[in-house]
């Protein structure tokens, strides 16, 4: 058993009695209520999920295992000469709740590097896609193709105990996490860089470094990849991608089914696809301007036009957050350091000056501040990834770190099949006295 798996097992043993006690002794205690607008309006804020991997405070932003993002970036170990931490370190932290020491990170790197082999049939499936396909559809299918490798599925057929589900789920999750960046890079080269051929992974490089290498990108893109994967890893369990993964796996579908489904949820423009929408929308502005740099007034006019057309301003607003997303701030700091004079960064900064006031005046969005997606395209574009359809694939690789850690814990704690109750409209009308 690897050192990480051993530690995880200890943590699971420690944690299980807490969940069992809550269910047995306090199962009937009320921790929230549901209003009509929550039932009709996407269950916003309904307290009905449990995770210890991350917690999202509306004012502070995300904490991973109790650490704020700046703390995560400060405390996790980093490769020699790098500014950003190992993604493998985050994997360790999310699974165990502990910051890995030097020995622990070394062992995790070796273990994950050894799991990078991808069966030929996965490349064949990717190659068979038409080159006009959206990269998210290809990624989802490629992950689905790997389902054939599921250890959980084999163990389940053999009839293992529920107490052991976490073990093969951990194996599947670690395998998939180690392979996903390779799949992402392959999809990129197939669609946008066909002359590059297939690069084989470099086992001397960590997940972020190897991803940059396979994408054919020089430093500091390795740090960009690490930063990007880390900030996108988790945002509690209730967002569409994390929740979809959890829901699908609650039927004991293995991590391949669950991750493919979470990718499909992330592909929506109100969720992960917003990062590409920001650039598409800004390009629309540039076209309108005919090459002239938009003034603040031009920008305001364009924002209002978008709102008056009944569209949303991509990259702004959030279902939970009520201030500027710290993931936006971290990327902004990176831009200020590495690309302060980039014209696209200038445009995004100018947006930050005008959009919050306009959204407040517009009066609908509960949160007028930018979310992670407002900034992330700028960084990728600067480093030559101008094919913005690809940005959500990057988001997916990052999000997999959190979703897969959660799935391991879901099985460790025996979380149940999800089955909320639905009512008819007439029933609700009766309940609230809306019927004449
Ligand atoms: N521009 C215009 N209107 C907005 C808005 C925005 N950026 N954000 C919210 N609104 C509107 C909503 O569409 C809603 O309008 P209706 O009452 O007509 O339906 C109203 O304000 C209230 O919405 P809310 O409670 O503030 O926000 P929701 O929880 O319903 O939705 C989100 C959250 C993110 C989908 C929404 O803010 C949005 O559409 N933002 C733009 C897309 C985006 O950036 N998505 C990425 C989010 C981060 C991520 O998951 O990756």
C-alpha cells in the first residue's frame, strides 16, 4: 500500500465514527429549511450535501481543507525553481487533510507518474472525432472510454464489502487523475496543433510540468498549469460539476462514469464554459470597435447592450460568492507580475472597473463581482493558447482533483444514493395557500 493510501486509510478510520454517530444519534435534527423559491430556483443554498474537502464562504471564498487559497499556495511544496506548488501536493492535501512533507510528496509523485500509461484505444477514440468537435465532448468521451479499466467495477462484481469500496475507488481516482492531463494535451494537439505529433510523457516532470511539456509550452507555462489546476480544483460539492460527479457516483457508478458526467456539467456556459465566453464576448467588442481600443464609455455601452439583449455578462456573478472571487484575484496578481502590459489584460481590468457598478444598477445579479472565469482566459491567451474552446478542458483537469477526492471519501463514508423528493406545482400551491 502506498504511503498516501495508508495515511488515507487511517484518516478514514478516524472519521467514520463521526458520520455514523451523526446519523444514529442526530439523524432527525433539522439543519435547514427549503423555501418555494429554492425548490423552483435550483436548490440555491439548500443545506443537503456534506463534504470536508472544501468549504465556500460567500465573503471569503474557497478554503481547501481549512486553508485559504493564498495559504494553499504558500504551504504546499513546490518543484525546484517553480513559483507554484505541485498539483500532486494538492491531491495529497485534499485526500488526507494534511500538507505533505518532502518524503510524502516524493512518494506521491512517483506513484502518480507510474500511473500515466494510457491504453492505445483511448487515443484511437480521440483520433476518430471530427476535428470540428468541441474539446469538452472529446474529453468526456475519452474519460468514458477508460471506464473499461475500472478496478472498482471489477471488485464490485467480485462482491467486496461496502467498507472496502473506497480502496478500489482510490485506485481508479488516482489512475484517472494521473492520466487526465495527458488526455487533455493530446486533444489540444489533435485539434489545434496537428503537426506536433504525439509527445510521450516525461517521467522526470510533475503533473503541471509534464502537461506544459506535452502541450509544447516553455516555462513559465508549467507554473501557469499548476496555478490553473489548483485554483479550479474544488468549490464545495454543490456546484454543477462537483454535484454531478457526486450524484452519478452515488449510484455506485465508478469514477469514470462520474467524471465524464461532471465534465458534461462543466461544459455549460453558466459554469465552466464561461471562461471561453468572456473572450468570445470581448472579441465581439473588439470587432465593434474596428481595432480601436475601447474607452471606458465604449465598454459601459457594450455591457448595457449585452444586458438589454437579455444576456448575462460572462465571468461576473456567482451562486454563492458575494465578493470578488479569490481565484480571480490570484490570477490577476499573476498577470500584474508577468503580463502587466498585455492588451487583453488591460481590457479585462477595464471591465472590472465598469461591470460591478452596472450590474448593481441593473439590479438583478446578487453578486456584481467577477468570478474565476473573468480572468483565466487572459492568462492562457498570453501563453499562446488562443483556442478558447480548450479552456474548459483545463478547468476540467483542475476540477477533477476535487471531484475525485470527494468520490473517494463518498465511498469511504458510505454516502447514500441521492434521491431528493419532488413535488408537483399544484402541491406547492396547496401548501402555501396559493390556490383560490
Ligand atoms: N450578468 C447578467 N445578469 C446576471 C449575472 C450576470 N453576470 N449574474 C446573475 N445575473 C442575473 C441572473 O441571470 C438572474 O436573472 P433572472 O432573475 O432573470 O433569472 C438574476 O441575476 C439573479 O441571479 P443570481 O441569483 O445572482 O445568480 P445565480 O445563482 O442564478 O447564477 C451564475 C449564478 C454564475 C450562473 C450567474 O451569475 C451568471 O450567469 N454569470 C455569468 C456566467 C458565469 O460567469 N458563470 C461562471 C460562474 C463560475 C463557474 O461556475 O465557473
